C-alpha cells in the first residue's frame, strides 16, 4: 500500500492528525480545518510505498503557506466542495460515512 504524511518546515517535524488537521490516505491531500499563525511555513508530503518486503519513501518539493494579501492567515471565507464517485452504493440498514470539506478561498 501507499501511505502519506506531511511535514512542516523540516524533517522530522511531521504534522500530527488532530481535530484541525487531516491527511487523506486516498489522495494524500492535507486538510486544515482552521488555520492558525503557527500553520505558516513550508510543507512537504512524505509518501511511502510498501510492496512485499520493499519499502520506498519520497519527499515532495516544499510548498509555502503564507498570509493572504489582506493579512488574514491563509485565506478567506469557506466554500464547500464535495466530490463523490459517480455511483455510490449502500446496503439498507448499513451505516454510510461521506466526507465533506470546506476550503478557504
């Protein structure tokens, strides 16, 4: 399988998953629910592939998260984005969980 982790500014400052931050293990995207001044900095994705007995890891280039032109941390009001598969199936009586993310713009 493939797994993703994100780091802030330098190795090994990995970002912990908590109430504000989430890393999708499907897409590798990092989501921050409410940005704070401590979130400013350089981000890099650390992807690890596990195939049989071989493990390979790679870092992405750093991307900078900085203040918006209006001095606000990292963006403006949220927009709701939802992307679901064309067909989503569920069995009657079974629990289904759908993810919905609000993005700053």
